């Protein structure tokens, strides 16, 4: 059997709130393969965002393991973690998080510049063409609609062809039409580029594009549905 792109093995996460420990994830296990979309479903506070942070190596489990292509993130050195986050993981957030002082093209270029790549403008423009916004390359973020900003954010997240894309409520601030455009891009990223997409969402429309739906409640997995 091949090694999964992303695997969580019995993952728990506990934070200390003053003197009182709070367990926000309890014994979570799941597998996400290359080229698939996995949706995390559940109410606010059920642990979805914490799970995304662990999967993207932005945090580490208290118990259990998070493995990317068979390697536990907690065992990586600082330099290996930096390289992982810069070259193999992309992030999309509900609030877009475009840098307001950079043009659209410069925002999309940023992951490539951080990774020390060359010919960054051409690669960034190609991703802007993919999301249907090449004419906005010289625009500033404030000149875009919410849907356009999220499409730019997706271009930025995928400009360095990451293996894993972490999306936290990617349609949460969008109208239905813009949300559908974003979901189509995420689905295409998995199908065309082979990205593994892990997405937290409240949206039934977003859940509908997923190959795997993980239902969460109070930090636990209640059920896993596959198409």
C-alpha cells in the first residue's frame, strides 16, 4: 500500500487555560490521499481549526502523530518545518489575508519569493490566469471584490504547487456565486494538480464537492462519509 499524503493517528490536543487543561481534540484519526478533498464539518468550537493547524504543521499534537508522506511533523527539525510550510503546504483563510500594500501579482508571488524561486512573476501570472484574474495583476487588494480576493488567495496558496492545501472556511465571507467559483477552483486543484485539500466548512455546498466528509463534535470524530 502507498503512503498516505496526510495521516492523523490518534491525535489529541490539550491547551492549558490558566490551571485548567482544555482538550480540544480527542483521539482523531483520518487519512487524506493525494488528489482528494476532505471536508471537516461541525459547529464552531468543535476543533476543526485546531485540526487544520496540526495538519499544516503550524502546531503539534499533545498525543498521537500527524504524518505527511509518512514523516511525523513533530520529528522534523526547524529548518525542515520551514521548508515544509514554504514549499509543500498552502493556506487559504476565510478573511483572505492578502497584504494590502502589495499588488495582486506581488501577493501571489510571495510564496515563491520566500522559497527562493526564480522567474516568480511568470509563475504568479500563470496562476492568476488559472483563477481567471490575469487582468487584475497590477490592482491592489482593496480594488477587488470579496470573491476576487479569495480567488487571488487561492492562486497564492497554489502558486508553488504544494502537496497539501489547508482551507479554513474558504467561502465563509462570500455570496453564493462567488462561493461556487471558489469551490470549483478547489475541486480543480485536487483533480488537475493532485493537491490534497483539507477544508473546514459550515457550508453544505462546500461539503458537496468533498470526496470525504468528516463530521466532528466536541473535538471528536463522529463519523466519516466517503463518496
